[in-house]
C-alpha cells in the first residue's frame, strides 16, 4: 500500500515537473513568436516609410523641374533668350569667312570677343551685356540644384540640355577670362560651368 502511494506521489511529482518544463517551453516559444512578430512589423514599417519617402522625393523632384521649366519659358528669360539669339544671328551674318565654315573653337572666340566688346562698350552695350548674363545667373542656380543632388543631372539634360549647351558655348570662354582677370573669382558662375561640363559629357556619352 505504501509502495503504491509512493508511486502515486512520484508520478504526480514527475507530472508537475513535466508541466513546468512544458510551461517554460511554451513561454519561450511565445517570447520567440513575439520577437518574430515585432521584427515583421518593424520591416513592414520600414518598407512603408521608404515608399512614402520615395514618393515625396519624386514629387519634390517633379515640382522642382516644373518650377525651373516655368521660369525658363517665361519672362524675363524669354526676352533674354531672344536677345542671345539676336547676338548669335548678328555674328553669323557679319562673319568672314562664312559662319558655317568656322570651327567650333573659332565660333567660341567670336562669342568671347563680342561679349568683351559689349562689356567695355557704351552704356547701352553694357546694359545689354548685363541682361544677357541673367541667363548665366539662372543656369548658375540650376547648376547648384543639380550639383547639390536635389535633381539628377540626367533630368537637367532631358529638360534643358540643348539650351545649356548653346549658352555654355557662348559664355564659357568669356567667363573663364573674367575668372582669370586681376580681382577675378574662380567661383564666379562656377556652378553654371560645372553644369555645362556635365551636360557636354552626357551629350558625348562619357558621363557615368
């Protein structure tokens, strides 16, 4: 009888131990499951946040491009561009030898000479010179925007690549001359020249 009671007690004790072990395993499993759930929630939250940030970046990028394009296609830039085209047309018309027979380097020399004459000319010429440089000021802003990474340089190429190449070919030699003059500043229109250089590289397929 005592043996039987002892067996019962031993069995009960064993059962309690097994139950305790099971509870520990269950608690451990629940803790692991909770950690996994928290991990999944954190990953999902990161994905959602990343998508929201990406959408915000794309919207900011689109808004910036629209604002730049609007400024380029409206006053005073429209008038400044018309004046630039008039300058180029006058140089081409009065060119000897004919304009189309000149090399790109020779044309750039003609642009630089014409701008220098305007800078040192009468009051009207100097005012016209200053007006033309409003184009460079605008492209200086675009260069800063692109160089700072607010808008990819490829977007600038797609939006204004042809215009930037034209304006750069007209003004680059003259700007570099201004930078080299006594009292000149190498930072003068540096962002515009940087932009022009990058657009040239994209045009030639050498920018990565």
